[in-house]
């Protein structure tokens, strides 16, 4: 493809450069508007500068990828409601035999769960728990945060739904879920084991600290709870968690049943979702404190989510509050078992629908519509207003993808990516060792400079076309190589993957805070990425 008109090349490069800076450094001092707004700004500039027409910009948005992202987000939200991630946390802590055993478990669990629930979701959910379980065992946080982020990235390479760049590749190439899994699962498994071995060797001395003999209650923070001797985590990430809160209607009904009236003006604050905050309120606290008031009444202070509200009550009313639980205990005994069984039946339904979605994907059904169908089935069987669930979808990520599709398409139309590829294409053929090494090095570097999804969008079609010149059978292999290398490349630096940034930010803002710096990640990320990439490519190319 020849270069476009000079003004389009210059202006398109400026628009793409602004997008890239804000995507990699979302809080730059001169324009701290964030990644999502940065992608929209880049898209808008492509249209304003005349690089793309408005119709071409709309056409550049890949709806199947957005649909697949939306569907998997909703399914993951319901899985979190069904305690799937709590069970994953239990596996981490169950009968742990020390730091090395715990680190190995983090690697395996984060890798396998990322292949099914996306690496970003797993990192959002497990980061704080990993921090706290490390503190409980008197172990340093850094090895476990690196294990979580790096293994989540490697594990996500095995399936089309493991990460965003794989979604792009699966939709663009037409490779089925089963073919994708068959081609990359071996490289993923070996890569996870090699990465775990390198982590153990790198942090062997730090992980040899013996666990202190202390009581669980003195070590476990409020967000950790002990169930049957197993320490689990009450997950509360902003975009994924679900909690059944005690709302204002429940409060009024409870007090009304006890003979308390006149509280219609008391309301609970609605639950807030903040994508920049890692912790949500752990629930609604309701405390009652009776103090003698005027005219023989008792002044009760009700604490609702940290807000005080006073209510004057007659002594008889306050007595009824204390006596109500005793009077209704027989009814509660009858209701609790039925509620528990309904909860179990609902959880089983969620797991069966998710399993059905995975089976449908393995059968080769349409990726995006399969995920959307599973999401809507879960919404229906939940049998309640879906607003609370839909609020957990990361719409900012979907908007970011829209802007990125437009910006990258505009940059492609300048002809610069094609011109650069024409220079290296003869030397980066996947049928030679040197060509495969050069291609992999390009993908590694670009994925850490321009991020992995834009890299896949820029190089995907060109790599496939080059492979087709060798043999039609090499096209799918070229796509799989691109998927594996661009995913593992995320481990090279802290900026190489959104999952790395999620772990870093979640850890920094967690109750048991830790700052994972750029260079502390880089010291392990570079050797791990190079070794895992080489080992994985050997398996992908011979599969």
C-alpha cells in the first residue's frame, strides 16, 4: 500500500501519537484525561483531520468483538455472584505448605482462570486477596503479585476469550475456539510451568521464611473470613463484585414489624461503583443504640453506611425490637433452609450456563452471539432487575475499544504501517528460524510500545498475508504465533499489559498496600518473557 497524501500522513501520525501517549501514560501532566477519553480524542482527530470520513470511522468499529467483550463481562459478573472467585481464593489458602507452595498455586490458579474469565477479570478479583494471604504467611508481596500478573497473561493466551487481543485475532482469522485451544494450550501449560520455576528460583530465599505461629484472628483483616478452617476472601472489586445489600425497604419492613413507624425519611445510600477504586463498602451496617430521651422516650441512633439518623421511639417499641427476633425465630428456621436451597440451585444454574457457553464455543458457534446469549440467559434466570449486573460491565473499556478501532484504522490508511512492514517482511517469514525470531522481536517491542491490541490490529492481516505466500496451511499458524507472542509480551514491562497495570493499581490502593514499581517488574519481566516466548514458540510451530 502506497503512502497517502502528505497532509494525511502527518495529521494521521499526530492523531495516532496522541492516542498512543494517552493509552500508555493516561495521566500525563499536560492532558490527564485517561485512556478512554484519549482513544476517543484520537478517533475524533482522525475524522477532523480528514484521514477518515465519518462513515469510514463507524465502519472501523468491530461490533463482534464488542459483543464478545460485553457478553464475557456479564458472565464473569454472574460467576462472581455465584462465589466462583471465592472458591478460587479458597484453593489458594487450603492446606498451604508454605511460601513456595502458595506461589505455585497462584501461578496455576491465575493461569487457568484467566483462560476462561479473561486475565483482567482475574487480576481485578485476586490481587487484594493475594496481598493479604502473603501478609498472613509473613511473606513478601512482590513475588505473588508478579506471579499473579505474569501467569494471568500467559494463561490467557490459550483461548479466544482469554484477553482482548485474542478476541481480535479469533474474529479476524475465523479460527474456532477448539482450534485456538488445541494450537496454544500446550505452549500455555509449559509457559506457566517455566514462569513458575523462574519465580521460585528468583525468590527462593525470600519464600523460605517460616510462617509465624499466630492465631488467625490476629492476622486476618476484616475482609478475610474463616470458613471450615479455610481462609477465604470477601471479594469486592469495583467492577466485578456483587453484594446483597440491606436496602431502605428492608429496613422499614423490619422496624415496622417491630412496631416502629415514621421512618419513611430514612434512606440508604445507593451503592457506588468507582472504576478507579479497588474497594467498595463491605455492606450496610445497621446499629442501634438506645439512650433515654425526653418524655420517657428512647432516642435510637441508626448508623447506615456511616450516616447517622436519629429516631425517637417509645419504650414499648424498643422492647419489641429486642423481642422480635425471639418471636420470629420459628419462622426463620423454616425460611432459612428453603432460601439456602434456592441459592444453591441458582449457583448451579450459573455454572451450567457458563459450561454450556464453553461447550458451544468449542463446537465452533459464533463467538460473540454465544457469549451474549449466555449473558442474557443468566439475566433471565436471575429473575430480577438487571441494572445492578449491567452496572458492573466496564463500559469505559468498550468505549476505549471503539476509539482504538477508529484510530488504528486511520493510522493504517496513512500507509505508514504497510511501508514499514514491506521493509521487514522478506526477513520475517515464519518458515525460517531467523524470520520467526525477527517477527517475534517486532511483536515484543511493539506490544510494549503501542500495547498488544493495537499491535495485533496493525500487524495481523499483514502477517497472515505473508504466511499465505508460503502455504495456505501456514496462515492459522501465523495467527496463533501472533496471539501467543503478543500476549506473553505483556510480561516484559509494567506497561505491556492492562493486567499488569490492574495488579499494580489494585495493590497500591488495597488495605494491605504495596507499590510494585516499573523497574522491580522489569527485572523479572525481561528474562521471563524471553524464555517463555522461546519455549512456547517451539511448541506452537511444531503443533
